[in-house]
C-alpha cells in the first residue's frame, strides 16, 4: 500500500486488504489499514500536494464523499466479498477496453458525469475494502496526466476519502484497541513503502509508469475476482 500511495505500482494498492484478509476477517483488515493509510496520506500530501490537478479534485472529491456515505449505510448489507468481485470485474473490463480500443492522441476527455459516477463508486469501494483505486482510475488514466500530477491528484483525493472514514468506522465498532495495536506494529513499514515509491516515480518514464499501473491493475482485478469466486 505504501508503494501504491506514492503512485509507483499504484494498481497494487487494492491488494492490501484482500491479502490481509487471508489472516483476519475483511472488516478487521480494513480497520487495521485505516491508521496506516493516515500515515501514508500525510507523507504523500507533504511531498505532492502542490502538484495536484485542482479542477480534477473539485470534480471527484464531492462524489467520492457521497460514496463513503453510501458505504456507511450499506456496510454489513453487502459483503466485502461481493464488493471485491464488482471492483475486480470493473478493473478487468477497463483494461480490456484500453487494450481493444487504445485512446487516440486527439480523443476528447471522458465526460464529467462519468467522473462523478466513478468518483462515487471509488468512495464506496474505498470505504468497504480500501479498494477505491481501480474505479477512479477508469476516469483519470485516459486524461494522460504527467505521472507526478496523477500521483498528487490521487493522493489528495484518497487522503480526504480516508479521513472521512474515521467517524463511521468508530460508529460501526471497527476502531478498537486490538486493531489499533496491530496498526501500531505495522506502522514502521508504511513510510518505507511511500519513500521508495516516491524515489522511483520521479525517475520513471511516463510510458513505463502507465505500463506498471496497468500490470498492477491486471493482478489486482484478477485477485479480487478470484476472492469473490472462491
């Protein structure tokens, strides 16, 4: 997740909760990850906030916050396994579309209504399983932002989304001493991943940046679909 937060290998971020769910229940895995995300978000904002695309943040963030409200209301109604499957299918469908119909240099940007829809979907899937990256990437990747602008914009968007989860998670009983103790034990590894990713992404050619992103999304989508099917 730390590498993902830096933008390097960003497609891998949605794997964190499914992998942790091999050892603990999904809601507990999501609760353990939340304090770690706060550490990573703080590091990402300190390094990248000035390079964000302000107009894109203004478009996506209100929709994303609506998605977290929907996630709060539906938490416990829809299983995390179902949500993982939906996110996985969306991710793989996006990659299939990108491969079958590669974007032209003169192609217009995606419509704003799609940004709202996918921003809300991202907020919802982020709330349930910290898997908000694939849906919003469906909208942002075709914009072909410079890697650092892409990374900074996603950092600001998800920092706000993750900050909005604390009160609902506490209300749902997910913030307790046991989960916080586990988060504390894992906390030293979070800055290492972010630092390594930022060190690489500043030196990575944009072509390879997006290739790695697509590989990460392919692996993530496949893992999420497998988890849902299993």
